[in-house]
């Protein structure tokens, strides 16, 4: 599953595979752009959690002003984000399923907002893999400002941040006039089509007359003649609701129909058909006229993109909504797939930062963890998580390769012993002060202040990974800090094998870590296609991330300048110096 970012901060381009089971190891010199790759994911997850505009500053990452996030040499003056849409993801099981087995990719173009407080999508494109002559395109370009404001007002209940004009449909050259994809940050939340009242009246009259004429023949059919996903009952409810709203007006013509409307409402939708047949032709015509007039007072059509915002109390699907849905076809399915994929990515992200808390006797309790921070940014809630969830079961791979379902405490202790930094750890309440961690080492129990910094740096990683939800996308920066090279290598074993259901992204400077990964590939302990080693290297215009080829023998196709440590260069220099010394040619300079 591709995640791609371009022109973000100092980064020209980077690709990551974030599919479950994939391990991505980011390496490179300091300030090369490794953290920028990670921050693009954190920014997206943070924004999707916030249910608002793209959130530059929050619990996951703080990036400052929007203008500083666009690479200076960017040709478009924008940031590009792209991701693969998950096959089979669709918010509605009855919608067009022709795309569910097709590889689709969505790409955003993001620019700073006018007040520089957030990034706003200026363009959204959804296309089939390998390019598409007719992609779905929604863009801010050449949009009417008044239409944009109206579309956002129509969908105001979901607090939209902006709206993009739907320029073209997927796989088609046809266009929908005055049709907008309403966005909440990166997430599409609705499609809104604006019309003049007379257009609404004409289309609704035509559709409702056809529907009511077909009604007796539709008695056993689950859907309306328009092919709507919502069936006949929502359409009838819409019709009756329009009539009910009309009776609340002072219009004398409408008041004469109150009894008829009350009959339709009072007997329920299931009795609509016989009640409707009981009216005279002129009475039916009058009722249709009233419903048409009321529908024309809302000169728009709204198609919610089903998800957390529209799941409950959503706008009823009516006749014109059904018509628009049919016109959009696979494009609506693609937009729904994008919404679901974004939600999946945001829900999967779990993050642990590089600067973890120093050892303490007692850690604070927590009231509510921020989403995507399983143990806090600095691991500060590891003790609290272990205390509250120590008996919760988790499925993991033990150091000996067995797949085990056991308590979180047992899982942590299994890997703690393998890392050889302790025998077992347990959480102990200190009342109002918080929670302490006791570590058993060689038969003695000590608090973490007595056993060195390495343990306190490693425990948050063990707890966070082992407690993470199924299929998570776990991101950790510099897991090797304060650890002996041997422990760094064993930590690589932990991250490669403990949770094969997860995707893991690791930013590291440790040659011991990478060497252990190469060894396990050579030993066939992990599959070659399970691991990507990605080198981020700066150049004159920005940094680029490229995948280093790893062979089945554990060899790398190249060892670029700045890749990991310079130990081999130092050893080579020592040998050369000693050769010169023993030969008497010169001293080391």
C-alpha cells in the first residue's frame, strides 16, 4: 500500500509501503529528511483525528506555519500526498462495486491557507494504476467563490474546511455542473450539487411523478425505479415530509390539503399506497404540486460520504439524491473508498518519539491518551498502560518463534528477557502519586532509577508494540538510543518478528540494527519482500528517499556515502596508517 509525499519541507520525494506486515527502515545522515517522511504520516493522522482542517500543530506533531512546509524549490509551490486506496473498501455495500478489485490511487495537492495556519487541498485526483486518461479530478481552480460558500453552508453540520469543484468523473469525459466535493481537511465528507430552484422543481416533478405511477408495480421490489440504493421507503418519507412541512405554512391552498397529508402521515409509510390510491386525480396533482414547491426551496442535492459524520441522523436520501448518485456512478464509489482508506490509515498509526523520558520511581496516571500515541510521545504512560492492561491478552510471536496469545505482561517479559536487560517487569500503584515499575534483574527487584537508562528507553517500545491494535502502523524514531550495540541488534529482532500483523516504520542511525536485519534475511528468518531499507540523501535542491536493494544473501547493492556509521572507513584508515608506520614511509597525518 503506497504512501508517497513530495515537496514536503526539505524532502523532494519519498515512497513508503505501509501495508500490514511491511517493515520500512529509514536511514541517512542528520537533517537529511528522514523525520519529514514520518511527519507526513503523523500530520495526516493528526488531521483526520481532529475532524477539521489539516492540523499542523497537535499531539502527534508540531510543524509551525504552513508556508514553511512547502519545499523552497517546489515547481508547483505545493505539497503532494498520494496513497493507494484499499481494494474492497466501500462505505455502502449496495453501491457500484466495479472498482472494488481495481487498483486506485488518490493524489492531493496541498497549499498554505491564506492565513498560513493550515494546508488546504487545491486539487484531488483519483486514477487507476498505471495512469488514467480520465481520472476523477476535483479542483479549486476556476471555482465560483459564491458556489463554494453555498456548498459548504449546505454541508455545515460536518464543519467542512473547503470545497473542490468536481471537474471530471472517473473513466468518463462527462461533467457535473456546479457539483462540489466538500472536504473536512483531507477527508471528503459530501458531494453537493447546486441548482436553480426551477431546475430542482422540474427534476423533482419529473422523478416523483414517474415514481408514484410505478408504485403499484413496485410492491415487492426493494428499490425504487431510479435504481437508488435507499429503496422506496426513504423516497416516500421524503415526499410525505415535504407535504408535512408545507402544512406548517400560512398558504391557504396548502391548508385545504391538511386532511389529506395527515392521512398519509398518520397511517404510516406501509399504508401509503392504498391511501394514495384513495385520492382523486386532482387531489394527487395538488399534493405533487405542493411537494415540488417545497423541494424547490432547497436548491441543492446532497450526497453524504458515509462515515463517522453521517452515520447517524444523516440527510435522508431522496429522489434527486438517487439521480445524482446514478450520474456519479463509480466516481462516488472511489470517493467513498478514499474516505474509508484515510480513516483506516489514521486509525492504524501508532507513534513513539525519539526522546523518551528518563528513569523515574513513579510515573503519572493518565486521564485519556491522545489517539495514535499508545504510550505517549515520550513513553511517559508506559507504566500506566502496563498497570491497566497487564492482564489484557495480546497475540504475538515469542523470541523462539512460537505464536502465543497471552497477557501483555507476559509478552513484555518474554521480550525483555530476550533483550537481556532484565528478567521481568511489573507495575505497582503508588496511589495518588502515580505508577511505578519494578524490574527483576538477577533475582533482585529494583526500580528503574537503579538499573540504568537503557531499560527505561526500551520499555515504552515493548509496551507500545505489544499493546498495539491488530494491523497497526507503528512508527518509532531512534529506538537504539542509550542501548549497547548487542541490544540494538536484538531490538531489531523484536521489531521484525514480534508483531507480523503490523506495518512498522523505523528511523535509525544504528549499523548494528541494520546488520541484524541483513543477517535475518540471509538466514531466511524473514522474507526478503518484508523489509525495505530506505536511504534518505540530501542534494542541492532537496532530499530524496530511495530504496536500497537487499539481496537474499543479506547484501546491499550499494553503500552510499553517509549510510550509517563510518566504522569501516575508520578501520580502513587504521590499517593504512599501520602499514605506513611499519613500512617507515610516513606517519599518520
